[in-house]
C-alpha cells in the first residue's frame, strides 16, 4: 500500500513537472519561472548607468544574476520573455515619451547581436528573446529590427576584461550596420541583457546615430 502511494506521488510529481516544468528561481515555488514576490524583492539598479541607458535591476542581486545565467547558459528562452515584459512595465514612462517623440511611427527595437557561433551554441540570442518579450507587451507600437546591427568578429567577452578603457577598445569596431535606410529619422530602443560599462550599447547607439536615427535609448535587464 505504502509503495503504491509512493508510486502515485511520484507519478503526480512527474506529471506536475511535465505540466509546470519550472520552479521559481528565487523561492522554488512550482509552476512559475519567477514569482511575483521574488520579482518585487529584486534590487533595482541604483548605480548610474551612462546617459540614455536605462537598466532595471542591480546585477549584484543574487537572483537577478541567477536569472541572467539561467537565460544565457541553461536554455531558458522563456525566461528572457518574462524579463523583457518586466522592462516594458518598469520603463513605461520613458516608453510613453518615446512614443510621443516618434509621432505615430513604430519605435524600432534592436536587440544587441551575438556572434554566430554563440547563437548556434545557445540556440538563441538572449537579447532577442528579451526584446520579443518586451514587444509582446504592446505589439502595436514596436517593430523588432534584427537586420540592422551585426557582430563583426568574436570579441573577448566584456566580463573578462577588468580595465574600463580596454573594455571600450574591445567593443570598438566590433559591430557593423546594414540596411541603415530603415532607421533614418526613427526612434530606436537597443536592448541588451546586462551592461557593465555601457560600452557595447554605446558603440551600437553611436552607429545608429551616425546612420540617421533620430532618437536612441538603451534598455537592459541589469547593470
Ligand atoms: Zn519566488
């Protein structure tokens, strides 16, 4: 009898994990990848990022860090979509003013590209899934643009370089722009997962500016 109950329990558990494969990254609550109360407890970014770059959370928050790791290294594109929606909800005021600025024409959303080899290994570009989640919160006002910014070569991951100047040098000239006519006079949001010195985002924003984008801001999950 006891064994039967045990079997039923484990059957129910495997059915549950089949139906609700995720547990909250913070409190392990079942059926949700990040629960509301854990999200409410995330430490917000307070260190000033570069001007025109808004970061939502403080990367030193252990659960925020865990979420980003999970997204990048444990095949969790769905988590990226959740985080993207959080950016939308939190930066609504900024988005409203961008919307006014763009006067009815869609705001273009450009995810920071990753190298082809990384994309292949990971199965997706984490910034792109964040961007998709972000856009899904209000699809009428945004348009994703994945054919504008391309990664030119395999730069050393920014996180591995400690010196700020070296980091900036590392990203310089590592992106190229294509189809630039599509961004002329447009309002553009560049989306990345994490920014450290802002180097990558600033480099891309500079390229977009040079090619005629009218207003450009950067949004990231964490700083
Ligand atoms: Zn939780």
